[in-house]
């Protein structure tokens, strides 16, 4: 009984703090380039294309932020929302789908629809209504928005969104500018696949592309390359330790090395990154 009471109490405290946290969140609008903007609140970075005929939204963070996101969007240009893109299924990128779904169609990779459908029994989710396997182009005003899928990377349903005319890329969670990446091994992600995707994206993007990462600040290809180098180094180091027959504990003790320790952050610490590498390599 006492345990049950504690659980309920913790649950209430958690709920209260989550609600309070979202109350205090403000949506910051940053111009990426031309008519493409980055919106930051809590969760994955949002991309907005603002044209004279309407808006396109890339990812939509958590449900309690939906109305704030909508006001921030309309503050750029007061036009109708025309299209929504989900870069992948995680809640910090799709949480406001339920708010926006009745205003515009949601585009995503087929796996995003599948994974969100599986959650539909527990909570109200709005599903993508246009899905694709490899990718799709959306045309809005004079912009061509290219959606391209990369298999087995952060999840199994990742899409990057490239605004061709503006030359701005939204990577979804195929780029954590903030530090070590989260790789969702339980939902089709893989470390090798992640590095392969990142390298392919870098190779196909123009050098002067402006990048909206999944998490972190507005950035560029030089920083993306540094991120790729960090992942390649991590794979090499930990694979080497595994090949040498080192135990998990020994690898955790040896760490990622002084060149890359500073990529540790509160969500993916050095230890968590090493554990992901050990689990997947
Ligand atoms: Zn994310
Ligand atoms: Zn994610």
C-alpha cells in the first residue's frame, strides 16, 4: 500500500513538473535562410517554410506546446498551414500531430505511420496520411521540398527534408549538433547505418547549406563533418576494445577518450553513448 502511494505520489509530482515545464517554455524563432525558419521550444527542432501561399511545418514537438508553436508560426507569416512532415516517430517530434492533423496532411515514411499506429491504443495520436518508402517531393510556392529516407539509422523511419531553393536542410535526428547522438536500437536504428546515412547526406549537400539539426543550434556542414568524425572515431575505438576481448566495465572505464569527451550532454552522456556502442557493435 505504501509503495502504491509512493508511486502515485511520484506520478503526480512528475505530471505537475512536466505541465509546469511546458508552461514556461517559449518558442524561439530563428531565420535559417530566405523563407525557412527554425523554431525551438522543448524537444526536437522545428522547421517552418513560410510562403505567400501557405506554411509547411517539419516536426511539431510536444502536444502541450501546440498552440504556442502555432502562434510562433503565424508570427512569421499569417497564412494557412498546408503540409506537415514528421522526420521520424519520436514523441518530441510528433507530439503535436493531434493538434495540427485536422489543419493539414502529415507526410512521413511508412514506418512512422506503423510505429505511431502501435501507440494509438495507449494515447491519442494523429497518423501521417501520406507515406512513402524512398522519399517524395512537395512543391509549395516557388520552393521544392525534397524528403529523403535513410534506412536503419536513428530509427527505421528517418527522413531528411531539403529546401532546395533556400538551400536549407532539416536533418531530423540524423544530426545532434548538441552532442552524442541518441540511436534507437529498439526501433530499427543502428550505429553503422547512422554513420552511413550521415556520410551520404554530407556528400550530397552543397558546402554552403544551412542546417537545422534535430537537436542543438542552427549550424553548417563543417560541424556536421565533425559530428561524423566523432561517430567514426567512437565506432573504431569501441570495436577495437571489443576485438581485444575487453569487458563492458573495462570499456566504460577507458571511456571515449579526451578528444571527444566534451560531446557528452545530459540526455546522452559519455556512459550512455558507450553503452549504445557496446550493445550494437
Ligand atoms: Zn529528437
Ligand atoms: Zn528522435
